[in-house]
C-alpha cells in the first residue's frame, strides 16, 4: 500500500519488517514471520495503519469495513471479487458510499453509477 511506504517507510505489505511493527502487532504477527518480516493482507494492512495512528487506518475502521462480517468481506466473498456468493442488496447499496468516504472523494461525479437496465 502506498500509504505505508510514503508515510511510514514500509516498502511493501508483502514483506513488512518486524521491527517496523508496533509492539502489539509485532507480538501477534511474529509467529508467522519469515526472515524477520511478515506479509499482510488488505485488512491487516489497515490494522497496521490504525496501530500507527494513521488517519486512513482510523477512517477504515470508522467506515465499518473491518472484520469478517463487514460489507467489504461480503463483497470479497461474492462473485464480484473472490467468491461465489451473490452480493446482497445491503452490500450493493452501502459499500460504494463507505469506500468513497474512505477515499475522501469530494465534488467528484458519482463513480458508482451504472447504466440503466433496459
């Protein structure tokens, strides 16, 4: 994630040096480390930002995008991403707004508009 590199000196989320982790995450993630580094997925990348007191990590959690029951996890399990589950109305209606708020898009045209079905 670019945010890790630009604000926190972490070059790549696939190889995060243990010494760059806050103590709580270091203790939790150290058992999975290889060669003194850990690989973190999307949700853990935001956990790391939150632990580093980064505003983007805070907004991610405030938007309700974290956890197995989050709208983002539902999208990830759907046919729109990595899974086979259909996406529900709630996810379809609410997720775009939360992602736009996470990205802090302002005065932009609605990037989520779909053409009308005929």
